[in-house]
C-alpha cells in the first residue's frame, strides 16, 4: 500500500498528480546501484528505449512485482516462499496449481485473469520464483549493525514495458521513479491447459427452503474506518480494497482454468439483523485473532474484476415478473421520442463473498434481473429491475435507471453493478453507481391498490403496467434534462 510521494486518507491512497509520466521499455540493467542523497535510499538503474535511464527502489519493484496482497507478502518473508501458498504440478498432460486443503488464500484472489496469470508466473517461471525467494534470503543476510536497505534480486526485466510516475534529474538523463503504474510483459506464456485447484472452488447449489437452518448474521459495517491500533477478529468478513491505479499484464499468458470440485456447496439460509442495529466498525491489518475486534482489511493490487472470466452477462429463462416488465417496455415504445433498443432477462452472477441471497429463490435458480436499453431523444439509458418476487423472502428493491459516461465501458460497468448486488446482499451499491455513471436514478414501483369511491381495491395488471411505464418515462425524461 505504501507508495513514495503518495498521501493517504483512511483506506484511500492518493497519488501525487504533480509527478511527471514516462512510458519506457527496459533494454538492460546497469551493474551498480546508486544511493540518492535526497531520500538516502538505494536505487536500481536500468537503460531504456528512450534517451534516459530510470532509477527505481527495490521496494517499489517488489511492491508491483510481488506484494499484491497480504498473503503474498507473508509468503515472501517466509522460508517456504511461494510454496507456502500453493504448489505446481508439472505433469505436462495435466499442469495444475494446487492449493492445500488448509489454505486461507481467498478464492477472490484467483478470480480475475490478471491475478491468475500473476500467480501462474510466480509458480511456473523459475526466474520469478527465484526472485521471490531472494526477498527472504536478503532479509536474513542483514547484519543487525548495518543500516537496513530493503534488498532482493529482481527477475530479468529486459523487454518489459513500464508506465512510470516520478521526476527527471537536472540534466534530464535519468528519471527517478516514485511509482510504477503499469507493467506489460510479452515473454511469459503459461503451460497449455493450466488449471488452478482450490478447495473452496465449488458449485453453488441451493438447498430446498424447508431444509435450511436460519442463521442470524451479526451487524456488519460496509465501510469501516482503518484502525491500525487493533487486530481483526477471527471469523469476521474481509473488508476488501483494491488499488485501481496499478495494472500488471502478461499479454501472452493464455487462458487459465479453474477446477471446480464435484462436491457441492450447500449454503444455509441467513437472516440479516435490522439495518438500524448496524454499528460502526474498524478495519485492521494483520492476522485475524479470536480476541480481535475489527474486520480484516484486505488491501490488494492487480485483482480488480474488470476482466473476470466468469463475469459475463448470463441469459435466463423469463419469469412472470418479466412478462409485466416486458409489457411496460412495450408501452414505452408507443411514447413519442422514446426508442427501445432491446429487452432481456438475466441471472445475477455467483457471489464472490459469503453472501447467498441470490441463491435463496423459490425455484432454486440464481436470482434474475430484467434489463432494457432505452433512449429518450438522443440520450440512452439502461433500466434494471430485480425479480425480488422470486425470493423466498421478498424484499423491496428500487428499479435502477442509469446513463453512462461517454468515455466509459457500459458493459463492464453493468457487470460490476450486478456483481456488487450479488456480493453485498443489501441492494444496489448507490455510492459506486453514482461515481461510475453519468446519471443514476432509483425509482419506486407502482402501488398495487387504489381507492375508488372511498373503497380500496387491487389494481389490474393493465393498470399496473401503464403506471410502471409512466414512472420509467419520467425518470428517462429527467435523465435527459440532466445530461443535456
């Protein structure tokens, strides 16, 4: 998490925007390291394809090459090295990375293409494994009387592409690196057919509603403050935070499969305590202990789910609620200046957390959503309706209407919105949605009753559809006013 010239606010790292940027390809390493007087730190020096050398600290190199999460950091300072995490079965007919049954390495750290490729590089590339172990070796060779300089032997980096932030020397011949933002390597290729086997990778299959035991979940603070003075409590949920400013890409790594065990995970039913009972919590670093108080802060690099292999939009069989939604969209089609580009029914993706809400449905299928792509005049938007009626315990969830930023990736944002819903089990992630879309609106559903002559009656399906269409049209007109 610690990066030179960055500042910090609670769990957020704030990069220094005044730093200069440089993109280079490394062509060689100079034989001598230099100590910079301004910060009394040792730097490694590399030649590049530009008319400038770069100087970077050992710690910054180790941070971006290896220190992607707390589990890799601990392994780097242990005698077992990366083998403390998993081992590589080199059988050419069935190459496999295998985690032990006792592993505490989260499945969420091997979900994305980038994180899988990085782990494969550590375990299958001898130069990477040797470099990783050199961290432990260098620490144990330090004389206690010497000034400690973090040391290790980086892997060969010739041909690797880097995007850097830092400052030039006075003669403009050297670039002092404060932060490495991106690494691209074209040389590493994964063994053909490589898979990862993790004991917690199991099929998610729901249990019939009557057979499940009710578990009352303790209150959980979704946004705990960082607390460095305490320890996390064993059994509490991880509070994940991903540094989105760094990317490590193995361009030619190839696909890496996940081996799903035949044993099926059968989650029990859970009941959240009322939201007004939730308390403020902290997030702490270190190993979780029985007497701890806080959530475990899990900070990581290069594991953002933007390229999640299994996070594709999944089509599903329409439900009765979808028929009503589809009819409402058909009504919108008849309105002036409205254009409907498509309607679909989909399943929420499998959760990456302990949440099982999207499995707690009447028919045992993953919870469904209904989506429509609509534009009013020249402004497009997506409408998402959650089929809460199919849950064993239906809840109230507003219809989401979003319009996207012009330079964004709408499909990727939609995937993230749906994944968050599966993971959090408490409705839409309002803050994230507002931050990553141009406009977002959360709208109510029509009332199911109406009064006539002081007598309340249930409204008909036709009346419900008309009222629903009018509510959605109002939100779409409102989005158009804001955008234009």
